[in-house]
């Protein structure tokens, strides 16, 4: 079978590999879709301290079960999505249900061969933490493979309390930004404005997700104030407009009373809408 293996920064090879064999408690899947994450691009350029090459990359994985050996509850033909980060299930954080901040996390495509392959084995460790998800009817493999990024976006909008009637500003028009626009709409936002410093990328994204306005260049804050009749957004995500100073209390420099903001960062369980932890995403 063919795989895409990371050998060194700048050196990913599409090469032949023996088809993997599932061991006891493991599940072998035929990969039907494995999306490219922004992190994959970073790994390609710089490597990663958790990857000891050679390693098959890819962690946004969806496929179908071809061999379940003795893994209870799974059978050939099952359509599945695989979690990207694998919590240990045993530490204090995991036992308290805060698996996203498990300090012993490992990841598909980093510690284990990932989904840039025709077939791959889902480690028993994934099954032990209930990390193999059944894809519902009506959801395609490509859609299922972005379940993890969408979960991050969902978490962000829950923290920012995006809801009915909100004016939402999304900064960054990559895949994560596009998901933010669509999710804000489905949560009942009145208007969604998409901002980016890259005009070409913004135009492509705006064509796909149709924000109420695509904002680029000049003073972004002034433009959004104009679009919102001088009131500013009720929600912004991520919170800091490009080029603006960081502000620990509210990302939008002149936010409307009662507004909230959210940063794209899945590993910040203590952050709240009022005091987001500052992370930026290249996605
Ligand atoms: Zn990713
Ligand atoms: Zn843990």
C-alpha cells in the first residue's frame, strides 16, 4: 500500500509500505479521508519533538473498519472517525473527565502511524478511551474527518456564548475561520463578519461560507464599527484583530457591553469568555 511518511523537515515521501496487521484489541481501517491540518504543514517545515521519524503522518482520520480482531463492538464495514489526540485515561485530569488536558496525551500521526495511508491500525489505547467514533448516517467521510477541528470551534463558541441575534466577528479565514462562520449562523447569529489580512484567501473563503461582510485592509476595527452601527461585535473569535495590542480582558478593543470573545485553542480548559488564553491559529 501507499503511505506518506515524514523522514525529516522538508522530506515527506509517498512510498510503498507493508499493509499493517491489527493485533489483539486493535482495529484496522481502510482510510477513506484524512484531511491536511495546519499542523501537518508546520511538521513538514520544522518537524515536531514528538515525532521520531520515519512516521506516517495524518491525524484528521475517517475510514471504514476492515478487521476488528477481538475489539468488542466493531465489525468490518463500520464507518468510523478516529480521535487525533489520545488521553491516557488514568491520570487525575482524565479521571475528572478533563481528557483534553491530559498531560500524558499521545497523538495519531506523531506517536503512532497516522492516516496518510491506504490502511492503518487504530491502537488499543484509542479504543480504551472510547476514541473511535461511529459516523452517523448522512455524514460523509470528508465531513467526519474534520470532526476534531469542528469540536475546537464548537468549544470556542460555547465559551464565547455565541447565540441568537449576535453580531460575530471571525478573524482568520482559513478552515477554522470558515467553520466559525457556519457554526455562528447555525447558532442563530444575526450577522457574521469575516476578517483576514490575506485578500486572496479571504475572497476564496467568503465565496464558500458567505459572511455578511468580508473585511480586509485598513483599520479593521473602524470598519467593523461602521458595519455594526458603531456598536462593535457581540462576539469575536479569535479575540485579537491583526496588528492590535493584546488585551487580557477583551480582545476587541472597543467591544460592545456584554460582548464575549474566544481564542482558537483547544487546550485551555480554564479560559473563560471573559479571560481567554491568548493563542493564535494559522488555520
Ligand atoms: Zn489537526
Ligand atoms: Zn490522562
